[in-house]
C-alpha cells in the first residue's frame, strides 16, 4: 500500500486577520425551554409550587390592608385607652396576623419543597441525557471539542441550569405575585396616588431588561473561558507523570491563569453591569417613595384621602418595589442558566452521523472477515487540508495476516479506525463481507472486532472489572473463566503477585501498572 504525502503550508494568524474575524454572537435558549425536560411529575410539582408561590407573594401586601384599617380606626380606641378597650380593638388584628403567618409558614414550605424537588429531578435527567449524548457522539465530534470542557460543563453548567429552574424560579414568581398584588391594593385604596407612582415602573422595567441582556452576554463568555481553563487543568492532571517528568508545572499554570484572567475580566464586567443596574433600580425606587409622600400629603390636605389610605397605598407599592428589587438577582440566575443551557442542550439534541443508538442497520448472520477498501479518501475533521488517505484500494481476505507499514501519519491507525467506523470516508467505501459498513448496526459491527490499540487504556477500577468490560452485557462470567483467559495471555502469575490480586485497582488510565507496560497491554487485550 502506497501512501502519498505532500508539504502543507500553514499560514500563521496575524493581528490583522484576527481583527477581521468577527466574534460569534452570544446565544442562550428561550426562557421556557429551561423546563423542556420536565416530566409529568415535575410539571405537577411546578404547577402546585407556582400556586403556593403566588399565594405566598400575595399574602405579603394583604397584610398592609390589615395595618391600614388599624391606623384608620385606631382613634376611638385611643380616646379611651384602657387595657380592655385596646385588647378588644387589637385582638382581631392579632388573629388575622397569626393566621397569615401560619399560612405563609405552611405555603412557603410546600412551595420551596416542590420547586427544589422538581429542580433536582430535571437536573438529574439533564445530566443523564448529557452524559448519554456525549458517549453517543462520533469521534469527529470529540476531535473538535475542547478537552476537559465537557467535564466542566457537566459539573458547572448543569448546576447553573438547576438553580434557574428550581428555587430561583419560585422566588421570582413569588416576587411577581407580591408586586402585582401590591399594585392592585394600591389602585383599590387610592388610584390617583397609585397611578402617579406607577409611572416609575416602566423605568424599572427598562433598567432590568437592559441589565439582563448584558449579563447574559457576559456570563456566556465567562462560562466559555472557565470551560477552556478546565480543559487545561484536565490535560495537566491526566498527564501528570509527563508534567512531572519534563517539569511542565509552570507552563500549565501560566496557561490556566491566562484563561482564568479572561474569565475574571468578563465577570468583572458582568458585576459592573449588575451593580449599575441594581443602583439604578434603587434610585428609581426611592425616587418613587419621595414622589408618593409628596403627592399623598397633597391628597390628604385636599381631603381626598385619609392617613390610613395613604399609608396603605404607599406600603403596598413599597412591598411591590421590594419584590422587584429582590427579583433582580434571580433574573441574573435566569440569564446564566439560559446561557449555560445553550451548549448543554445543543449537545443533547445532536444526532451524530455515526449513531450507536440507531439499531436499524444490518446484522450479518455470519461474519467471514473479508474487508475491502474501495477508493477511500479521508482527512480528519480538525485538519481538512491534510489528506491522510488518497484513494486507498485494498482487499483483505478472511484468514490473512496483514501489516500496515509506514511513517507516522501515513494512515495505518486511520485505516483501522475506518473499519471500526469511528469515522466515515470522505469518498469511497469500506466493506465487510461485501456489505458497506455504513449500512450496518454500529454497535453490532464493533462487537465483531477485537482491538488492542497502540496506547492501551485501562479504567480506574479493579483488574477483574476491567476484564469484565469485554464481556457481553448480561452474560455471567465466572472467576475460573477470568483466570483461564489470563493464563492464556500469560499474565495470571503477574496478577497473583499484586497486593489484592484480581481485586487490585489499576489507577487512572492504568497508572499503577505503568512500571510494566507489557502487562498492561495484556490486560487491555483480554478486556
């Protein structure tokens, strides 16, 4: 087999070309899409939790009615301020406050419990689907992915999504109900005063909307920077022996710090926007307080309202304004959750071209082992300008022993990867027993192939568990069968010399067995 090579010209990226590149717009999922993985039970929890959150939010301004009536009707009791008169006057108010407090205690517990329960269920499902989707992807997708960023998104981004769909959502609905109820009470008790104060609400909405837009943008950039930093840390920890051998600690530390610095700059900008937005909200809110007192005093002087009604309208709107103020951090959580969900959900939704979940492909009744390459051309997704195979034609008949010989990068391992269907050829086809492997069930095809790769990999589990990874699912393998296989591979005696024999942990990537790479290869061959 002849393999052609050619020189590849690489053009370095200059400052001018870097400036010409336009950054991709930051994207986020729609707000309601955050709950797309809620099942029937979760939706029931969300519905009941929403009702209780609305009730809890509405009870806060309702208390203002009780205090307003108390202020309006306190004059007769103060005219004869005996203990019995004051007690009889205050007793209905005390009972009403106690009832509202008990209702808020019960309703608050139920609402918080249901929101958290629903959020945990959805987060668990998202993590399961995300891991399943990652394990489902083709090798080309992994080649394009930043190493380590998948782990970072699984740990951090799913947590941000969980916060957005659970208690933060409940607190936002509670605050919105508190604001609307306070607004309704204010209009009922004094619509003129309420209408004047209401004029400041659009300003609050504009400030909050602008703040949320910028926070979403900055938070997306910060999560991307943290994911890239996580990739650097993953590489360093995964190859810790090499890092120690060549004293590369400082280099990886510097790379990690550079990416953290990028994340810091983005988050500082986000913090500045949140602080500025919060300050503007407070300014508008206190300005509305001043406006309310001025116009309320004018209405009292003109005899249109009494002090109790002015107090009721003012406190009801204060309650509503406080709810808006408390909603600002929750809106920030929605922004970060939407940004985090964009790439997580995109991974979950992606259907790879080589799909291990698709079992509609053919399964041959009998495998002879004839392999044919017909005009196969191939290049890796990360290097489209570097062709690896240029029209490979090769026939391997059953029973043949074939060796691929050539320099590094000539396509030896690539040819095996194409047979395993880790990748699909750009042109041409690969056949097994005269059938195009693209027409076959991917999982079935790979189960017919035994491979000992150039770099053997062992999982961080016991030797026995590593060996059992190569067995058929649902098939019981006895200890005698395991030992017999190890004897045939000439590693049984080596395993018996280990501290816990077959129960010995091999370490991450088989690191505890690195002193004997030949034994590691034998174990990987057995599994």
